[in-house]
């Protein structure tokens, strides 16, 4: 029986960002789920705090639902979805056959990129969000390698107030992107069956972060040349090949 796959997107994305990779993977009859983070494509659920712990708990529920029917799953995450995927594997290793993350990793020494620090700052983050325009977001995403159709779809969702509110809450719950004092302490609980896949020219989480993590933990690292933060959509065939090599090695 084919192993079920769970794909978790990041910020400021939606499940649309996975389309090029899913097409390239050609997973056949494998059960696949690529849910939207709560509040990202629809209004925030009532009483959902949109903290990193809340998103991790939500993702545990998604993983558990798949594993209950199909057995241990392969979880794949990009950006914030990568961090959440690792957290799920730490908290519920029995649900996970393997984990693979792209262009983000729980690292005790990483302190976040410039925009993360802005979003973490009260008032400054709100001003940033108020001034952000969907058209500018689409232009920026295309410049960084996203296909235009996906960038435009992400930009339309950016107009949703709840999405921007959720992002501010998420980043502030993580003090920007600092995990030294919480999630990073639990890295010994992370199953060893993991892989890193990284766009070489990521301006947000430099390749050096992945190289440091790989050296510390022995986790295999595949570098996707001529790609940035969104390597999963910019060079989907290369990422798909890396994932298939990893899954076939298990």
C-alpha cells in the first residue's frame, strides 16, 4: 500500500504553492493531503489563537487523521510548514514514517529574517500589513521564482484580513523566528528519518543554516541550484527527484 503524504505550506502561501511539485511527483494512488493552515484561505476559526503551538496541534490532527486510515505517513513542509512538520514529528513520532523539509528548519541559532522581525514588532507589523498590497506581493513572488498564476492566487488571498492577522500572531508566538528556548530543545525527540531540500539562493533562510543543521545531525541535504526560497515551485522536477530518492531509501 502506498504511503500517505501530508504537505504543509508556509507563509505567506496557501496549498496552491504545492501544485507544481505534486504534478512533478506523480504520486499515483498514494493518499495525498495538502490542507490550508487555518485562517490562510478562509476566516480564522472561532477561538483559534493562531500561535505556533495551535498550528502544531492542528497539524498533529491532520497527520493523525491520515495515519489512522493509512498507517505512518510521509510529512513534507516548506517554510513555516517545515517548522510545523518537524514539530509534528517530535510530538507524535509514531504517526510519521519520514519527514522532509524545504527552506526552513528548527535551528537554535537562527534569529529570523528582516520581515519576520518586522512582523514580530507590535505596531510596526500592523503598519506593514496595512501598507502591503496584493499586486506588490504578486510581483515580488514572481521575481522570486513563483509561477505567475500561483503568485496571483496568493496575492488575492493576501487581501483577506484574517490571513494577515494570523501571520502576525504566528510570528509573535515565535518571537519572530526564535526557537532556542522551546522547540529547538526538543530536537533530540525528532525521528532520524528526515531530509533537507534547499534552494541555494534563499534570501530568507540562507543555505548555511541547512548546512549547519545537516552537519550537526547527519540529516541528508539536497541543494537545488538556481533556486531561491520557493524551490518547490521554481524547480519542482529537481525537488521531486530528491523526494523520490529519499522515500525510496527508507
